[in-house]
């Protein structure tokens, strides 16, 4: 069916990208609407719009300060209705529902500082073209910067972080999605109690997983400082992580540090570990897939998974861990109870079902799952773990943490793959995420299971929920909905991946068996 494309432009109407993704998700729920996108009309965003087949929605002359609403619908009436709804939602979001008088807000950073003279942090979420200039202004006003914006050139990031370092400030980002500063969540973050554990991470959902698990294990967070994904790149040099380490070491409220990242470049890893070698506070290091020996040599505590990092940090904070706990070899070890459960459910599978499919909303959680699966099953398999939040999948669409419909399409599609034994999922709660993700996912999961049964197979679904009992989505309710749908739940992403791997190992006679906890090497 040919789509009708409609568009509207709102001049000089900058909005935060999270708000725009949320509005797009609401538009796509309207009858007859197939795709919707709201973007600031920067050249990069207009190129994204063109890739999504919505280029004609942007009128000639649209500039970076202009907001473009684009929809693809089954007919003109549906497109027009969606554009009208977008206008209403934008007005409501700006504090101007149906023409009421808008609330005045500061129009410049200087005005904002004048109104809040004690502020020490600026959150910047402008188009990347302008983000660097705003960040420089904030730093010159003596403000730390949480830089949510993406598309910031690498050269700008290097210069911004050098300036911040000179001033004893932090630049979290660019493209920093998560932080908790003094108990205040920024970007996508979970509601956690205050406590003695401070984190620094180049991983958004990694920070969310560890902070949530620390909360669940009974402790709390002093600060969780995001660095942006490029900070540990050789060219950036780990500037923000090194500065954040110095601040947490000097912070009397922080008793234990946790460092989180995908493996940094070797020289940056050496610099990071050298900075904590003489630390008076215990330091847990979770560089996914990194070398634990180098961490131990620096006097720190290696953790191979996010769960291991959270558990070890809590033990150190309560005095229950010692230097003998500095070796973490648990990533490939499966508890006997988990192995028994895996064997029991694997007996329901057809002989052809040996593969795992992962459909993730969190990139770091997807990365951790790959590492766990490789440690248990080896790396010569053909399992597929997809990060559906990657740019490849989100062109012209909201992120799956905000709108699960893209993932729902993939979930139902997995049911048609005859070799799939296990579908592995993450569900991420917290500020900024979908208000009821389990309720939104459950119908697609049920449909996928029913389609598999209709084809003479069973589809096993394994998941974990990243969140806390204080999150607005209600952790217990989310887990209850998934369990009632037939999902096998684990308490962490690493454990969910371990269970999926154990099922696959039990289902495939030629696969190497899962190594049990306590078994001889």
C-alpha cells in the first residue's frame, strides 16, 4: 500500500529529543499512521528523514532551529489528524495547552545562571551543531555539563573536555544518556536510594543495571557519572573518567568506586588503572571482556559482569569482601539449579531448535549478553544478539526503550525461525522509558509463542527487568506481567544470558555442556 506523507514545520521551536521521541510514539499509535518522526531540521537529521522515506515532509528552507513533524499514513485524513495531534502535544509539552499563557523560562544560559546563581550543572540537549558552543558557555560559567546531544564532532569533545579539566569540571558526554548526580537522575536513569557507592561509566544501560542491582542488594548510590561512549577512546584519553575518579576519591559520601566500560584502548586502560593504583578506597572495575589480571595488578577488583560489579561493590561497602575476592571467574559458571531448570525446559524443544535470538533495547546489555553466551557456549555458533537501539534500527523511529513496537515486530518475526530455541530480552525501567513496557511487550510475546506452537514447536522466552521498586513503572508489576505471559525471568541480564546459554547447551547434543559452579576446571 502506498503511503501518504504529510509534514509540518514549527519555526524556532527547539525541543529535547526525548520529548520528540515520546510524541512520535504517540502519533504512531493513531489509526492509519504507519511512521512518525519529529526532528530538528539539522542536515544530519534531514538525511535521517530521507533514509526513512519521509524527505518530502520537510519544506524547503527548514533550518536547524526549526522543528519538522513528518508522518506516513494510509490516507490524507490520517496524516492530517496526526499532524494536528502533534501540534496539540507540542503545545501541551511547552506548558501552553490549547492556547493558555506560556510559562516564562530563561532564554539564554546567562539568564538561567542569573536566576539560579547556586547551580553547578547544566544539562544540554541542543542539536549537535550548537551543543559545543553551549557547553563552552556553561564551562565558562563554572558549570559541570551533562551533554545529552549527539552528533558532536570528536575534535569538539576533546577540546571541551580539556577545558573542563583545566577548570576542575566535568563534561559528561556527548551522547551521554544516563547519570545520577547527588541523587538527581539525568537522562535515562533509575530511581535508587542514596548510599556509599559511586560509579563512573561509558555505558548508559550498564550504569542503569549496576545502580539498580546495588539498590536491590540493599545499598545505594552517591553519584553515577556518565562519560559518553567515546571517552575511553585513544584520542579522548579517558579525560572525563579520570576527572570523575578524582572527584569520587575526594567525595566523603563515596566509600567504593565502580568503573564501567566496554574494553578501552590499551593505553587508556593503563592510564585508568594507574589512577586507582594507590586509591585509599576500594575500586571495582568492569571493562566488559577486559583482562582481569591487569585490574588485579593495579590493586582493584575485577568484575566480569554488571551483576558481579554490583554485588562486589555492596560487599566492599559493608566490609564483607576482602583482597581474596579480587578474582572474578564466574562469567562462564552456571549454578546446578539453573542447569537443572535448563535441562527440564530444553526437553520441550524440537531437535532443530538450538539457536538463541536476543532482541535488546540496551546496547551495553546486548554486549554483556554476547560475552556471557561466548563464555558458556563458545564463539563458533550463529546466535544473533541485536541492539535495536542502534542507529541502524532507529532511523525515523523512536528508541525501543520509549516505544516497543519495533521490537514487537521483531519478536513476532522470531517465531518463524525454526532453529530458534530461546528468545532473550531486556526490559529497562526508569525515567524516560516507556511507562508500562511489560504490558506493551506481552501481546507480541504471547503471539510469538502461539505461532511457534502452531508450527509444532515451543519458543522459550528468557528476560530480565532492569529497574527498582522505586521506579515509576513498578518493578514487581512489570515482572508479574511478564511471568504471567510465560516469560522465564532472571534477576539480572547476566543471569538471563546464562540461562539462555544453558538451555541452548542442553538442547544441542554437540554443544559443550555448561560449566557448573564449583566444578573442577
